[in-house]
C-alpha cells in the first residue's frame, strides 16, 4: 500500500492506495475534522466515535464498510485508523450537517476522477510513480523493472475485470495464489519477512523478485486467455499454473546460484530499518 497524503482546503487528509484491490482508502477522522471544523484532532475523533455509534444503532451499512489500517500520526508512529473508500465516505458526509459537506463531496469526486484518468492513460500514474521512486533513491534499472512489472500487472487485472472477477477481495485472492505459487510464501508472510506494514510489497522487492512476479503474472494471463477463463474457479486454476511456471524458473536459478530469490531485504529508510523487525508468519 502507498500512503499519499492529500489536502482539502489546506488541511491534510491521510489516504492510502491499495494496489492489490485498486482502492483509495481515506482517514474518516480527517474528513470528519474538516467537516466539523475542529482544530483539535482528538475532538474530531470523539465526534466520529459518537457518530459511528449512532449510525451503527441505525443499522447503517456505511459503518460496516469502514476498515482499519495503520496510518502515520503526528508523533510519527503508525496507528490503526478507521478508513473508508470514497463511495462510503460520500454516504458518511451526508450524516454530518455542515456547509463544507458539498465541497468535500466534490473533492472526493475529483480524486475518483484522477483515478479514472490514470486508468484511461496509465502513463500518468507511471510518471508520478517514477518521480516518487527517483526521490527515494531507486536506480534507473530498478525503476524500469518495476514499471515493466506494473504494466504486466495492469494487463492481468484488465483481463480479470473483463472475465467476471470482482475488484477488491477477488483480485487479492488471485494475487495471493500467484504469489504463493511462485515464491512459496503468501503476500502477507513476504511482507512480514521484509518488516513491512502499510508499505507496498512490490516497492520493496529486489530486481529478481520483481522479475519472477512479472513472469508469474504474465504466465497467468496468457494461460487464462488461452482458455478464456471466466469466473473465480477457472482463474484460480490459471493463477496456480502461472505461478508454478515462475516457481520452476526460480528453482532453477536458485540451484545454479545457491541463493534464495525470496529475500528479507527492503528499501526502508535507515531509521525505519532499525525499527522494522521481520515478523513471523
């Protein structure tokens, strides 16, 4: 996941982009703070807790659709925070009577429009990503491999969308199957090995990990296209087959080099590296 803060009316609103599910998640408290014009974050949090309880008693689906993700706080640490997708936030905004409700609804719509632009012209998102990776000190070679892998990934998810696979949980399930097959570990466990939390796993992969991930996803798409796989069961079969092809290649390379492709190495800043310890399981 990528944590990319945004601003509304000069006030920061934390948001996270989950590339696996391709969904923007926004901090609910940050949006509530803007709506209620509270200068103090804790006051806004208490307001949200009361509103959440009222909506829950009313049986509102909006609260059910909220999730909890770790976001950075003012003290620099990450804490579990209520987040919601733009569609859910638009419903929540209607529960807060405030003149700022309409402007923030337009702002959320604008964020969604920017994502639509990127889907129509992936070069826009790639250009933004390239600039970010350069600022973080990635080599040109690594950036090229990361971008090539993302293009391969986009072609696969395009196929899934056109063949009855739902964005979100079903994308995540198939992605994990592919990853488990080629690497021998789940996405969650691989992130744990690298000491990652909210960070995007692919942004912390080695060149070899990126290459084998791309090979697994390329193989999956071509196998799925060959049989016109539609629905979860057929695409699960293609995902396993595509992942196995990359696993066979990985095993051959490891037998020649004596080195494991799946690595605990990451690109966390030096201070974060000291704090981040590989997690078990």
